[in-house]
C-alpha cells in the first residue's frame, strides 16, 4: 500500500535549494577572474584613403581596419593595396563602409 500511496515522503531527496546562489556567485567570480587572462591586447590601425598605400606595412600593429567605401559613391583608391600589405605582413585585416554622418557599417 505504501508504494501506491503518493502521500508519503518521496524516495529521493530534492537537491538543496540554498546551494544555487553560492554556486552562481562562484561562477561569476571565476568568469571575471579568467576573462582578463583570455583577452588579448591588440594594436589596431584604422586606415583611410588619404593615407599611403603601404601604411599597413610600415605601421607596427596587430590588425588593420581599412575604409573601402563611403556614402555618396566614394571608393578608397588604395584599399586593395592597403589590405594586401596588411595580410602580407601577418596582420588581421577587415574592411568597412562609412555611410556618412559618423555612421559606420
């Protein structure tokens, strides 16, 4: 009769509810402590069309962001050589479009 009667005590105990908050706090502390170790300090150069075609070669940086286009039909005439030099010198490289009025995409 005791097996079919569900009104008695359960056969297993519930996990302690009071342990959740300390475990969450410990996880948060570990994330904050470990995150600076995993992050990298990178020097990145922002390159525009008015700069020389080999600026990404001569500047000591880890990465380059090259402006390729701008709203109104402008195209950076040196963007290909600027990105090529960045890649040839082992820099991470990305391109961007400035839509105008300070908005970049």
